[in-house]
C-alpha cells in the first residue's frame, strides 16, 4: 500500500479567507446558496432547487483526494448509481470504491485498508455515497513528507507515504473542496473527478474524455517556455477543448513572496489557458504570479482537510493553488446555469461545445448553444473588477488584518507553501478603478459569489454582458504575446464545436 517517494514538482497552494459564513457542523446550518440566489438549510449536500437538475463535472489534477470528508458526501440516489448511467460516454468498466464513510475517520481507514490496497494506477474508480464521480491515478501525488501539519510543498524531501488516489498530503483534498466542496464553494452540487499525479498526462486525459466540463491545475513544471515540453503541449491541447484553468504561481521563482514571477515564464500558461491569481479576503497579495486573467481568494479559505471534519479556514488553502480551483467552481456554476436554462441534462464539454437545447428568448443562449468561447467570455466579463471579500474566504493573513504573527510553524510568512508570502492591509475596493488599470495584477477581476450571480443574470438575459474594452485590449495583447512565446507548442490542430 505504501511506497517511498521524493518530489520534484512544485505545488502552488494558496488561499486567504474570512470567517464570514457560519461554520458547517453536524447539525444543519443556514448559508447562502449561489445555485438558488437565496439562503438555504444545509444538511444533505444539496442546495439546488428540487427536481431533476443539470449536471456538471470539474476535474482536479493534484495529489489525490480524501473521500471521507463530509465536503464530498452525497446521500441522494444519484450518488449510488454507476456514473455511466447518467453521464454519457463515461466508461462502463469504472470500478466502485465502497468505503466506510459512516465510521470515525481513523476506524474507517483501518476498515478500508484492503480496499485501498486493491487500487491500481491507470484504472478509473468512482466512490458511492459521494460526489466523486471519478478518481484515477497516473502517478504519485508529487508531494513530500510531513514536517508540520501542512508541510512546505516546495521542499525536496524523501520518506513519504503514498497511497494510490487517497490523498496522503491534503493539497488535493483542499483543491477539490475549493472547487466543489459543500457547503463552502461556488459549485457545491457538481460532480468531481480527481486525477492523481501532476503532469501532462492528466491534463490531456481530462480533455479527451468529453464528459468533463472544467479542469483546474495547482502545480507547475520546472521547464520554462519557449523550451518545447509535454506540459505546454498538454495545456494547449486541453484549452482548445474545455475550460482549462491554472494557478498563476506564488512569488519570486515560485518560491518566495517578494514579488510576482511573470506568468509568461510558466509552461502551464500557453494561450487559451485561464490563469488565476490571488487576493486575500479582498486585500492585496502582491506575490501572486502576474499577469493573471482572473483572481480568487488565496489564503486560509474554507476548505476540507486530511480528516473527516467539516470545511473550515485552514492555511493549507493557500496561494494560487487554492485560488484556481475556487475560480473553476465559479466557472462550473455558470455551466450548470446554462444547462438549466437550455434544459440540457447532459454533462461534459466536448470539442468546445458546453451545452445545447431549447433557445432562450434573449441573452447569449438565444441560439440554443453555449460554447467554450462563450463560457470564457461570460466568466471573464462578469468578474468583479476589484474583488470584495467573499463568503468562502475564511481567515485573513495576520499582515492583512494587522496583529501579532500567528502560524509561526510555517515561517515568517505564516504560509505553508510560499516563504514570506504575506497580505497587505489594503482592500482592493479602496483603490480607484479607472479603465481596468489594475489588469496587470487582477486581470478581469475576482471570481466569487458576486461574479457568479452577475453571470447568471447575463445568461438569463436580465442584464447585458458587461463591456470591458480596456481589459479586452489588454487580454488580446496578453494572448498575442503568449502566441509568440509558445509558438513551438502542439495543440492538436483546429477544433470546431459540433452541432447540437
């Protein structure tokens, strides 16, 4: 079951969050549900309206997942059906991992030891009783051995336990919960696919399936462009076929929080990929890689951990590693709304076609289609130009809400994944917004509950898609520069969305 491994891949963990929401607990709590634009009682992993609902699938390429977390629990009938029964194209030979989800965490791990011993790399699994519709491993998680409760992921160490698919580290569980954890994410009803093993193979596999909608990547390769690499080719291939998101990086040389590293030096950032930078509860985090295309909370946000506890603020939800999946959850929420309006119950983005069905009377869905380009446009243009604090943003870094330093076990920056990455006590909304002048640091702006609700109003035709001419011009220049830097990439050729 366990092997020894070292790491050479860098994780980009990041997230700064505030206690704005009531904490999830064993008893129901009332929280705000983006899916219904209203408060609801959280008790059974369901904040969607009653009756048949559309399905969307978000994939995380990361270190595995802890399926015992209540953030992924689902007791609906759907959670016990083989995914091939409701997801067209899903492999019928995927195997069920039947786990002891109702036992205390430590007892469950002992009870399920034989199940985890039986898991093999390269095989697709699903986990009944959860929203984990898919889990597959193409390699070790790329993490290192615990020195503290959330070890610095940028260290090079050995003697680390590794289980196939099960998350020994916590980073993959964090990213999955930031994308689609319940109740503290923007897509708490979405289905989750966990792809263990950082690298090109998982990125390509997700894009080839046709039944996955959005993928998020919170890692980078050490081979920079313009050197040809499998990583760059994989991201270029994926970004033409599905919404592909990636963390923008953390600090100088992706290691220290003194200044941002240019995202043009990321092999994970060819044109078409949506790069996600960070803020901390709406405050400045100037260490995040720049320029990004959007931003999301990047320190101690609401997250699941390597335990059976409910989602809570934790520094493992750190840096742009936490921001990218949270923004991916926002994109997934937009997909769900488009499918609801079009009455499309089929999940998956295939060759750039996200949804199709009965045309709406007005808005971007009036032709009965929703494409990858339209999804990207809605996501970017509805981003909050200067991000406010969000409902899932958890705790603020001690420097952002000035107080005596805490979390000293993580070094002077109190950050487990980025040495010296701190927050400035300056809210972005206190800075005048003139013609998207802050684009180099924020891109189009923040993805949060405010942006998702605006996107839903756009889809239904209630409001027009916001005009962002300055941001559009800067984005076009950004993409043109990436075209030059990544000119040697192989993206698999032209892709034309199929007809409905």
